[in-house]
């Protein structure tokens, strides 16, 4: 994949660095820190590859790849404030280093910057796609908070949250690539569905890693979701299978304001014991397989094969 889109990814990194520059010192300082944290760049990669499969590899893909990464970064900064996360990608989070107030404001700045760049691109279809995705994401964030406060999250609730919060944005990235290539009808919808299915698979795998990954490679503390009281699918599955006393114990820890490390480890072991991680990963693999099947309207080629490999990667990764 590096040979296919390596130059475009390098160009995106250059544009991200340029757009993070600012006459305001704090924006410039935080921007440099954020850019230096790296990341998988999954969303720009999918935009580029969807564009290639649809027949486009021009400069707009680089510009819009920068847009989606800035928008994604804004959501991560805000997520870390909401979750009070101390780490992001193995380093102190922006809120841990600069505080919640600065992080919220810089997140707002990046969000605004991304939409200014979209306006510069000038394509109403792209604007419409990302506007719908961001509305979906923010609605899901509030719904997730609502479910956390009630103390009940069903599997259906969870799937709604990750579909709207993670998958809708990844789907939008793929749809933008398809639009750049002039895809319409079945081909446009195929890449849109591919993005949605791969996004669900990605989040299922990501939530599973919170219970079993190597902390140094993952870049955040194991059990972070548990500490924040989040009910992800591995935990939901374990709650359904656990004995009544164990279920009650899990609920007590989840509602604790500051669970002890030993308590978090106790719950993590119960989730593994009741095969909650295995269940979530099986669901992730099924969505990844569906994503590959979504590409059916396209003829076999290197770009299609790469997108299929990305589907395998998102469920087989260890960070």
C-alpha cells in the first residue's frame, strides 16, 4: 500500500503540518504536539484508496485527506476531555498536558479549520457527506453519555453508538473518495457500505483491545474503557453470561467514581473468562468479511485487493 499511495500520504502530512501552524502560540504548540503523535491515518488512507478504486488520484484527494484527519483529530481531543483520558497514542493527552479548557478550544479550532478547508474545496456533495457524518457522530456521543448515566447499555445500543460515532465517519471518507472518482449508483453505495462495515469492524476490534492488548503497543492504559464506565461489547457479552454475584460485582465497579487498579483487573479477567472478547472479535471478523463483499461491483484489481487487506488489518491488529 505504501508504494500505491506513499507520496499522497506524505503530501497529506505536509498539509496537516501547514494547517496546524498559527500565529497563536498555544495553537501552534499543541498543533505540533498533535502532529508529532502520528497515528494510523486510516481515514485518509481509505479516502485515497476509495478514490483510486473509483478512478481518481488527483490533488483533491490529498486536500480532503488533510480535512478528514484534522476533523478526526478534533474529535479525539474532545473525546479525551469527556473521558478525562491521561494518554493518547502512548503520550500524555492534550488535556493532561494543557488542561481541559485549552483542549476544548483547540479542538473547536481544528473542527472549524476542517470545515473552512472543505469550503475551499467547494464540492457540495463532499460538504453534505461530512456534515451528515459529524451530526451523526455528535448525536452518538451524547447518546453514549446518556446510556452511561442510566447504567444500561444493550448490545443494540452499543451497535448504534459505534455505527454513528465511528463507522459513519469512516463511511463518509470512503464515500468522498468514491465521489472524487465520479462513482454513482451501485458503485457509490458499495464504497459507502464498505466504509460503514469496516468502521464497525474497526471499533469492535478496538474495544476488544482494551481487554487484551499489550499496553505499550496500544498506547493507552489497558482497561481504560472500564475505568471510564463504558459498556463496550466484550463487557456487555460478559454481563449476560456471568453468574448473578459476578454480574453485581461488575456493576459495582462500573459505577465507582474511581475504581482501583485491582478492581479493573478483576473485571477484565471476568470479561476474558466469559469470552466477551472472543464474541466481539467474531462480530468484527463478520463485519470485515461483509466489507470485502461490499466491493463486489468493482472488477478485481490491485486497489480492490488493498481495500480487502485493510479490512483484514483492522480486525487483526494489536494496537
